[in-house]
């Protein structure tokens, strides 16, 4: 009969793809780990791992079982945390962040988490929204900072901040675009976008659909920083959230223009599984995350006052 121990051991091997590293993570001997995996394979009548000198790889059967075990182990971890309904998080905290947030706040977030929750062991992951939500539902993450909308009923959401967009343009071209920018002005601009899969791309497209912008280009950028370097090089314009302004305004080749009210914006939230037993802790975590995000936005506001952004006429 399959046991929780075997599933936990299987998860560790599937994550590390190495029996030795998995044994060290679990603080057990490698022979004990191997014996449990062998018993598991015998129970299924399937080979779950292909053994190689450099490590292991999942067989197709092992990969199929892995997705189910991830969900089961996520539920088990939620159940284990059910009795910890308090605002003091402890133990491993696997936090995901979308790629247009992580580079601008990670050092501050780590500092706030470690100061507020000294018993937490943070593990951070940066990725695109769909991957973070999939990992969250599978139990590979405990919570994730994402951009709304998120409509999965298996997830709960706590609002963090609203993050207005600015139009990033080559500094040498800023004077020809009237600020505050009317969304209709995008019709005559070459708007460049992140690769598919990034929520920031989808948000930019939603603005474009409103104004029926026609000249849309994807230049293979996988990060907002890279995309803005393309803007600095004169390849086009793009949308940048206020959260990024304090960092990205250091590039003298870019100007950031405010949009006309009501300006386009995104809403950031913390997502976690509805079945989680750590709701009170996540609420406390949101207070720290909101403080960090708001502080970074305030630095962007200071950049506006300091002239890093093109002022309104």
C-alpha cells in the first residue's frame, strides 16, 4: 500500500533527480530512500525512475504519477498547517512572484519577511503567471504574487496594490508625445511587447485593443528590463508599471510618460490555495508585501518629482 512517506520520498527524488541529494534533503540515508522508492515501484508494477550514472530521470509513468503526488502532498501540507491558524508563519515558505515584480522588490521582500517572521525559511521562485498558478495548485508553491484577474475557485486572493502604467518611450522622442498620454495616441506608435506567456504582455494588449492599435511587435524579450533596453535603443515604446520606475528610470535613454486619467493599471494580489491552513499567516504576509510594493512605488514617485520622468505640460 502506498504511504505518505513513500510519496514524500518520491517527491524529493523527482525534484532533485538525484538519490544522494534527495536523501540529504530528507536527512535519511540513501539506501533507506532507495528501498522506499523500490517498494513504491513494486506496488505500482511500474518503473518510475530511469537510473543513470549522473542521476535519474522520470519515466513517462513517473511523470504522470508525479503530478498526482504533487497535488496530494500539497493537500497534506495544507492539512498539517490547519492547526497553525495564527499570524506567525514558520517553516518553509515557497513564494512565487511574477517576472515583472520580482526584480524590483526581492531584496526588500526578503528583508521584511525575515524580520517579521524569523522562523520562516523562504524559498522564492520567479516565473510567468500561468506557471506560478499551476505550481500553486499542484502544491509546489505556498503562495504567489500575481496580477489579476485570477478566477480559479480553488484559489483565494488578497489584494496588495494597484500599479498604474506609464508609457516608456526613447528619451530623444519624448517631446513629440503630449503628456498626459491619451490612449488613442498609441495608434501611431510602434508598441513592443514581451514574449507570450507574460501577464504584462496581456495587459498591454488589453490597452491596445481599446484603442485598436495596429503596430504590435514581439522582440523576444523575456523580462521587462530587457524590453526597456530595447525602448532605450529606439525600437519602439512599451508600457511600464509604476513599480519598475525607480529602477528603470536610471537609464537616461528612457522617458516615462503618465497616461491620461483614468490611467490603465494592473492590480497585484497574493494568491494561495483555498484549502490552505495558513490564511492568517498569509494575511500578515500581505501586510509586509504591501509595504514593500508601496515603498517601491513611492521611490518611483520621487523619480517623477526629481525629473527622471517627463513632466506634464
